[in-house]
């Protein structure tokens, strides 16, 4: 789903931009930014005028402003759909979780925000800590294609993974029984806990999902500019300001990495 957007954020500075990077990121004068709609912490919905709202859309607008180009949003229901569209020309930057499995097609910046992922257990569960979940014969429900589900698929040693096509489907599998834990972002688990009285969030995060900005792996100059933009946004406090502006609980600004 494509949406052109006329709003801008002129308070963000224009960074030094090699001409080739501009051609790679906005070849026709428009930056096309992919949004993962399943991440409600970063994409909070639309305004009455139909414009996308949230930390990620505002970051994209600011990037377009730094480039001196227009902005068009490409909205996807899941991160897997964003990845499938990589290299097709549908988008030139994407706001999704960084994952090494996607690095052959997408070049990721260092993360700009961190989100803890943990487990919710049903009423009566004897599990007491996240470290106890990866044991036989435990079964874990998770949203297919999410960064934390990909992490679990490659790191679980004993427990088995049950995928839901959406957040809600994973939660329904969990509610039906036969599932020992629901894996998700901690802010989402807080709302799921309210939907099932007696369920508990286990202490201890099993991972931290790092949200980055991706660009085409075949466009190194464009990727370098996007990386510079993200570092500047963190160092100057602009990411923190967006989190506060949108009143998002559960997001933390990622530390600057050593160069």
C-alpha cells in the first residue's frame, strides 16, 4: 500500500550528501520508505488527514527532508513482506528489525531503538524465569517473520516453536492450550496479559529486538548516508524526542556504536 505524504520535518539538518547517494535513495526525487505495520510501537496509525504517524514515519520524513526530496510510504502488514519486496524498487529505505539472515539483500544501519522481547505464561504455569523456557517438551508461540521469532528459530535448543501468521493468531494458539509460553515484544505482552487474567510475564528478556533502517545492499553510497543519518539522529537526541513526542512506552534509544 503506497501513500504519498506532504508533511515534513524541517528542524532536522541536511547532511552532507554525495550525489550518487541521492540518486540511489531517491532516483526520481521521492524517498520511498517501507513501514512494518505490525510494529505498533513505531507505527501508531494515521492522522485524520490519512498521514502515517509514529516514530518510524517521522524518521522517514526527516530523512526525506535531509535529502531535500519528497516522501512516499509503502505500508506492509509484516516484516516478511517488507523483505520480499527488497530489491524490487518498491522501497529504497525500510524501517524493520535488523537480522543477519536478511543481510544478503538489505544493508542495515546500526539500531536506533531497542525493544525487549520476553515470554507470557498461562495461569497456573510453574515457569518462573525466561531462562527456564527453552526446555523439552515446552512449546512457544510466536508471530511468524518477526525479528524475535527468527532469533528463536536459530537459538532454541530444546523447546519447539509454533508460528502464528499474526500477533493475534499467536495469542489465540496460546489461549487454546498446549502452549507453554507466548513470545513477543514486552509492550505487546503487557496488553496480552490484560486480555487473559492470571497470565504472567516472566522476568528476564530472552533478547532485545534492534530496530534499524535498511536499504538496498547493492547501493553502498546510499546505505552510508542512511547510517550517517541514524547516528546523527541518536547523537543529537532527536530519536529520544520522537519517542517522548509519541508517548511510546517500551522503546529505548540504542547506544551509539564505536566507529
